[in-house]
C-alpha cells in the first residue's frame, strides 16, 4: 500500500527543517507542502537554533510545534526495533521515531541524512 506523499504532505526531520531555514535551494519546493513532524525533532531543532539566538529559537520552535504528530508506545517500540536492525547506520532515536511516525501515517520522511538514502518511504534531498 504505497500512498506516500499524498496531498504534498511530508514528515520533516530536523535536517530538512534546518536546510529550509538556511535557504538550501534543493528544499525550496518543499516549503509549499504540508509539514508534519515529531516532538523529538522539535527538541533537536530548538537546541540547534538556541546556539544562534534564543528568541528566534523559541519563535521557530513554536511555529513548527503546531505540526507535531502524537507519539505512542507502539511507535517507540517499532522505532527501537528499526534502530536496532539498522544499528550499523548509527541512526539516532529521534530520527528512528520520526521515520516510523512517517511510515505509520503513510507520508514520506523528508531528510538529507545519508543514513536514510535508499530506504523505503524516504524523500532524500542533498
């Protein structure tokens, strides 16, 4: 049942959000898409932005927090299994959870993290 990317909805991981904020032209077309993300992605984003400007970090984090998908124990269990099966790739907990959230919600996982290149359900952008 591959119905990914329907209605231009993507799960934005931290990498994708940061590249969009940096103005990476390769991500330009995704700015018009509906954004979904996860709480751990928001935590990573806030920390990344905090190193630059505390007030801006708060504003951007609040903006993206409107798009958080709920996290359940089933998602955590599946994400940890995915992470364990792919332990050679050294995928983070946040990214594992994000990937499984995208899978479970039938949307593409938008990223530029090399660990996800070639995986099913991934829109990989350099």
